[in-house]
């Protein structure tokens, strides 16, 4: 049993988990995926727990995915809608969180446009805090579902040693890129970042990825996973790329590049997709596309995260971790 | 005290041959009770019951194959009950193998299998887990060791060995034998 980190009541970044923690969540997600395949995909594991989503930024898939995950574990869910809240009457974020916490919430699922907001909230409450995306900083459950999708698609157990992934696109403004690169590298994946210089973070060096390049065609023939990031329209206005057409011709998945991909390579995208920009072919016609599986797997992975934080006994006080009671048939 | 020096006080109560004989006897009893193996599904409770379910399934198949009646493959599966436990959040949970039920269990006779029966709470959780997959005609319980100290009204149908223990002892069971420490 690995020692508890100070922050393991919450999941704020991939680094909170480390390689062992990621594998632990992915193993748990295998169980949750089995639950999701049943005719009645629901287990009583988190009865009596309450999970509150607090989204300060628009999201459909992440919020629905978390709420579905909580419900399938029999937790109660609450949704805090910012537009209808007292934040509009001038209540501070801290007061808002403390007010909701006083109603008896076991976990907050937080999305915020400012990097670091979930860390602040974590300091204000005893409840678990799960970062569902903060600014350009982190999106750890996306990274976990990406790793789970690769692992399931390739039929692997444990880590992902020896795989090669290319992450293509706007890495600079992408919390998905930051978290997914971190998780993949912890699992042993060799990560190549492919992006125009203007869309790379200023600190993009060896510590960030294994290789950084702006030539997709040189790496595309030698990848196991091609990960395409969303090209955000706003970047045009900031003149970071000359035009979307130019971007597509250099960094998009065109029919010619799809043909150059190794036949067994996986194609991934965190959504929402800009068809015709980063992906200029119909992903439904690409045999290696696991974009739909990413969405499906998101539920299982978020169930695993919720159960790990609220139900596994990991966060319970005075747990004698030397006594691994459940795994020993002899003591139960 | 057993807890102070488990290695010195470990006591083997069943050897590998004893385990093999117990499995054979339980296999015979399961066939006898169910008048064959028609509609019988053997389901091991992860972790500890999985190897025993596999052994029982193989033994039942061997016994049935030597008889006169036409044989059918014995269905063996496993169920993980950790998401159904009543102590979730109170202590660490490490799920076992992912549940793998062999087909439809509606109307089947399920034989739940675990290595050691103690408080009965794992069996209670496994009963809930199984009922999420269907409605068996009946559920029976087979254990290699019944060590007593039940906390729920649960009673095994097939027992390899009744083993009086005290609550601070630890019982571990495998194909290599049963050890109290």
C-alpha cells in the first residue's frame, strides 16, 4: 500500500497520483467498465455520499460524465449553476463553497477558467475536490480516461511502456495536453509534441515532452497513438497561426496523413472536434479512431476516481494500512 | 501471542492432499444435491474463492465425465463483491479480478464459492452482486473452511472443513493447504 500523500483526499493534478496511483485508478476503472456493460449499470458503492458539480465554465461532456458516474455509484448529485447563483449578488467564491459544504457535500467537482481555483477550494473545505479542468493548467480525469482508452484498446494491463504518442496542436493553451502528456509519460509512453512554435508553452523543453517538433509528417509513420488537440478559433484572432487552412495543411489529419499512419495506430481527440480543421477526414471511417470510446470510458474512469476518493477507505482516518483485510480470504 | 510472531505460531491444519480430498468430496456433494450439473453455475468470490471455484469446476467435470449420463460443460465464473460491501469507506478496498459471469444466470442454480467463511459479510455482498446479474433459481454456498464467528444469518451448504478459531487468528487457504497464524 503506497503512503497517502497530503493531498490524496482530492484529485487536483496527475502528479497527485503518480504512476502507481494512475495504475490503481485504471485497474479500478476496469471494474467500473464491467458495471457499465451490465443491463442495469448501477452499484450501491457510494450510497449516502453527495457529489456536487460546480462549473464556472461551460461544459457538456465532462459535467454529464461526472454526474452519470456519481449516479451509477448510487451517490446523490447536486449541480451548482453559476448563472443562477448568489455569485451574481456578489457572494465570494469562498463563501459560496463554504455554504454548499455546510449542506453536507462529500466531493466537489470543479471546473474554473482560472488555473489554481480547485487548489484554493481544496483549502477551504474538508470535502474531496476533483479538478474537472482549470484554465490552461490541468484536467486530470481527461488524462486518466485517455490512458484507460489506450490501455483497453491495446488490451494491456499495468502501464504503457514502450508506446509512442504524438500530441498535435495547440499545446500551449491546453490543460488536456498538459495532463495527458504527464500521465502518459508517467506510464512509460514516449511523447512527441507536434505544434507550431507559437502554440508551444515557453517552457517546452525536455521536462515537458520527449521530443518537440513542428513537422508532423516526419513522425506520423512511427506512432502508436496520434492525439489531436482542438484548434480554437480564438487563436486566429491572436495571430498565432496564419489561417485555419494553413494549420490543417501542416498539422491536421488529412486523408494523406491518415494513409501514412501505421495501420494499428490509435487516433484520439478530447472533443469537441473541429471537423475540417484538426481532423479533415471523417473519424468514423478511420479504423484506429477511439474518439467515441474516450467518451464512454470517461464514465468508468470518473467512477473509479470518485470511488477511490470517497469509498476506498484510503482517505479514512486511522486506517491500519498494514492490514489489507479485503484481499485476504482468511480474514473475512 | 499469535500476532507478535506469526511465523513461529503458524500452524498448518490442512495439507495439499487434504485440500484435494476436500475439493473432491465437495464436488460429489454438489452433484448429488443438484442431481447432476444441469443448470448449475459455479461462481468464485474474488479474490479467495476464484481458484477454489476453478478447482471445483474441474473436479465436477471430471466426475461427471466418468459417469453414464451425457455430460455438459460445467459453467464457472467469478464475481467481485467489493462495490457491494457494507464497510465501504471504513477500510481499504482492493477489488479483485473483474467480475466474469458465464452467461445468463436467470433460473440457474448458483453455487457461490469462497475459500474461508468468517463473518459472512463478503457472502452477503456477493449475494447482492449476483442478484444484479439476474434471478437465480437458488443460490448455494461452498467454502473450503468455515471458521465460525458469523455476524449475519448465513450458512454454508458445502464445507471442506469446520475449523474452530479465535477472532484474533488469521486463516489463509490455498491449493497448498490451510494455515492458521
